[in-house]
C-alpha cells in the first residue's frame, strides 16, 4: 500500500442528536458564497451599464456590426490562450503538491482549486474571496489547515510577485515611449504599480517578520482602541497575534524548497504572458493592427491599474485604463474590443469555472509517487489525472 495520507473527511454528519455549532470553515464558506452572490449581481449591473452606454452613446449599431464581422479564428485563439492560462495555474499548484511527497491532493483537486480561485476571486473586490475558497478546497482534498494556508499563500504570493515584477519590467522598458504617446497618464500606471508593490511588501513582512509585525500591530490596535476608532478590540487583537503567527509558520513550511519557488515563479510568468496576450488576439479579430509585444505591455498596464481598484474585477479601473492604452489601437471599436476582452478574460471564466468547482481526485497515490512510477518505468495502475 502506498504511504499517502488519508484524506480528511469534511462535513460528516455527527452521530446521535448532539448539536454542533457550525465550524469556522463552514461559516467562512457561507460568507464567501454571500460575497460571490453580491458580486454576481454587481457584474450583471455592470453589463447592463455597458449596454445602456452603447445605446445612449449611439455606438450600439457600430458594436453589433463589428461583432457580426469579427474573425472567429482569432476569438478562438483568445479563448485557447485563457484555457492555457488556467492550465498554467493548475501546474503552478501542482509544483507545490509534488514537493510534498505524501500529499493526498490530486490533479482534479487542483483543477477545482484553480477554478474556485477564478470564480470567487472574480466576483469579490480585490479578489478577497479567492484565498478562503482555495484554502477550503485544499482542506477538503486532505490537507490540514496549516498546509492548505501555506500552499495557497505561497502560490498567490508568487503570482503577485511575478505580476509586480512583470509590470516593473514593462514600465522600465517602455516608460519613455509610453509617456510620449500617453503623456502624464502613464503615471496612473506607475501609481498602481506602487500600490501593488506595497501590498506585496506588507504580505512578505507578515510572513518573514511576524514578531515585528505583531508588535507594530498591537501598538496600532491599542492606539485605535483608545481613540474609539476600533469597533471590536478583541477581534483585531486576536487577528494580529494569532493569524500573523499562523500565516508566517505556514509560509515558512511551504517555502522550504527554493527550486520549487523558482519553478513556480517561471510558471507564473508564463501564465501572466498568456493572460496579457489575449488583447492581441482580440485586436486581430477586429482587424486592428498592433505589435504583439506592445499589446502584451499595454495589457500589463491595464491589469496593473485594475488591480488597484477595490471593486470586483477592478471595474472602473480596467475600463479607464483600456480606453487610455488601447483606445488608439481600436479607435471606434474600443468599446467592442473591451467588452469582448472582459467576456473572454473575466466574465466568461466565472461561468466556465462552475463545472470544475466540485471536481475531486480519487487516487491513493500522491503526484510524486505516480511521477516516480512513470519516470522509473513502473506501470502505474492509476491515471495521473485522478
């Protein structure tokens, strides 16, 4: 028998008539679902505003005509690009799971984890629903809370580091030319990058310097409480002293392999490139001429601005940034290109993620064990995708 750990069984019905209060995981899941429901209503309202804008501005005719003449093969290429982006996300998680030689998490579990992140992340402001949904899904797959938190935190942090680094490279290479084209509006992207960097810095500080963060946090909690600006002192105090320590411990456990972190970072760069290339396919679908490298750089700037806006999908920020950076390319088709991009890279994935949310692996071997079977020529009885 393989030495894989048994899966955790969650939501088991208690024996007898003993009453049990809902678990923190259950409460967190319900709260996340509530946020997602509100986010769905918000997205529906936003789509309604897009349609209303097209009607009022008199662009509806141009929009419908452009959609009628759009090149389908290029749109299919954009969809494939997003599908590969999803595969890269699953692969990034698979690296962390493979490094844990006895991990019970399988490929189907990871497909569900990545889909949960897309679904709940796209429907909540600043993607705050992504982390709890993915952590809960990882615990359902058999990891304990600390392992699940460490795996998700490391994966999300590495993706954010890749995103901030990617954007910095774009700004350094193209800042002069971008400023010549867009003027001082390029500073909007620079401010968004600074916000993203500060968010990364804060997370790394929590993980690497927990004691210093706890001291600073406790001082801040006491100061805010004395001035009457804090509604719930005990909640804030417990968060600073318990959550910070647990996050730091989980992060340090998950980052023991430097090679694993490097591979994850490389995959994240590939994943972001796939996401940023989607506007190039859309531009070609509408017959617009744009250099693929320039398109990639502009999409990075658009995503950077959107990430700084605390609304689902960065709504408002991405709209403005798309018009600024892609407006000269699309011209009168700017709104049509924007709506197509949002449906392929944001709204569509919300609905496409739903069938994957409840996928479960049924393997008794870890990914590491099955990989060893394959590489050493041993014929495994189990599919690697179980």
